[in-house]
C-alpha cells in the first residue's frame, strides 16, 4: 500500500491580517501615528507617560522632598497617610 498516494487535504494559505494607520493623541496634545489591526483611526489618551505617576515621578514630588524614595516608596506612602500638613 505504500506505493499508493494518499489524498491529503489542501493546505489553505495564511490569512492576510489587515493593518490600519491609527493616530494616537496623548494627554499633553502631542500625537503620533502607528499601524495596528484596530480599525479605529483616532485614539485620545487621558493617561500616558506624560501624566502617569509611575512614569513621571516629578509630578508627585513636593518642594521639600529631597529623595525620590521619600515620595514613591513606603516612606512616602506613610508620610502621605500619617504626617500632618503644617
């Protein structure tokens, strides 16, 4: 039986994934364009690297904060919670 060719199903080609240009407008007004599979042509961001506290630590710093850890670490969380504002 090895000399008889077996009928194999024909393999379909890979599907073509559509790519759309998408304009992204950041919270500060700057914008950029990138290609994505989403058909939406415009996205407006309210939180991005310009105003998110994880990316922009200077937004959290106060005038009296000498070290970044005083604001962002456990000590900063303790101070925000328990230290009285004078």
